[in-house]
C-alpha cells in the first residue's frame, strides 16, 4: 500500500469515528440540556461545555451552513473528544457507550482517542502516514465505532436496516458535504446552487466522489443524470456539454448492498442527489 493509499484509508476511518462520536453526543445532550446545548449561555447553551468550544463549533457552523446539517456536525475530532470525556458529562452520558472499547474508563479512552487525534492532525498538516499510523487509525476507529454501535443496539437505537450509507460527498468545485443520518433521513438532497459552488460551464469536467461508511464492504455504487448519463463506481467523471445546459443538472448516486433485500424502493440502500446549474456558452 502506498502512502497516498494509507492516508486515504486512514482518513476514511477517522471520518467515520468522528461521525459516530457526533451521533452519540447528539443522541444524549439535547435530551439533558436542550436542543441549543452548543449555543451561547444566553441562548441556553450547556455551560459544562466551555464557551470557547461552543463558540468555535457554532462559528464554523454559521460560516458554512450549506455543509453542515446540524450544529454538532461542525465539531472536529478534538471538540468531540473533549465533550465525551468531560468529567461532568462522561459518567452519566457517555461511559456506557464507550465501555466496550475502553473498559478501564476515561483515562484509557483519552489515551486511545488522543492517538486518533494525533493521526488526524498529522494528515491535516501534510504529515507522513506510516504503516503504524494506518493500523492505528483503522483498528482504534473500529473499536470505538463497534462500542457505540453496541450501545445503540442495547438502547434499541440501532438502525433497523444495517446497510451501507453515504457519509460524505466532495467534488472538484471545492464543495464538501457531510451527510447526516437520523430518524426519517431516508435520502440526501443537496442543492449545490444554494449551498456551495454550483455553477458549471460547457467544457468543464465535473468530478464527484461519494464516500460510504467504511464499516461496510461488498456493496456497489452507480450514478446517473437526468440528461442520460450513467456510470458505475465513484468518482463520477462527467464532461459537461451542450445537452447539460440549464437551470438544473441532477447527479444522483446510489449504493446497493449485496443483500437480497434493500432499504429503499428501487433496490438501493442509500441515495444522494446533487443539483448544479450549467450556464450556456457566452
């Protein structure tokens, strides 16, 4: 495996671990502190979480509303680690969800989660991803995710349909969307015209990469547009030409498990739909 491949695999598993920690926090704290627990004090924010962390998360959320479905989605790995290991929050809210991975408590959890954050920071700043970094990112992330999943099963919160789902889509226009999964969240519709850089021109090549929860394998990804383009796998590579000109170019990606049954109509398990605009030649 090349370093580039190690980095990509490590990043995918770290993204998934971070996403599951966000999901855990969102499943616990709103019930105790209210839906605005990450807001400022005067708006009902949870004072146990430092003002600085709440400010950093909400500022990031407000600066890129199109990217984040919820305020918690703007929290980075360091933020969520601090929250779940906070002495006044951990025992009551998060210990049961983390004890399968860290049976000796928060000190043990901090050791392993900090190792994940160190790898995340290294990758974010162009550092080398060694074989050991790659192994830790995969193994430690899986331990964490499995522990949270076990907790959700015990609490009857596990998804009824345990199938591969999209977690993130990025394109070569600079757009980067993290996809939330919650009650009633069956499919994902992203209007890039409103939430990002959604203008395309004849002669452009649009490249879209969809990431699937790395805890699954044995699935297939396909894509289509309503202009007659079809393809298999990710990334999507679409040459923009005259037939695409119009107010709305829809790029739809589907993921299908190898099971004989599927979560959604049409034999798919998850779908994300991106909407662009293609301007005519000047």
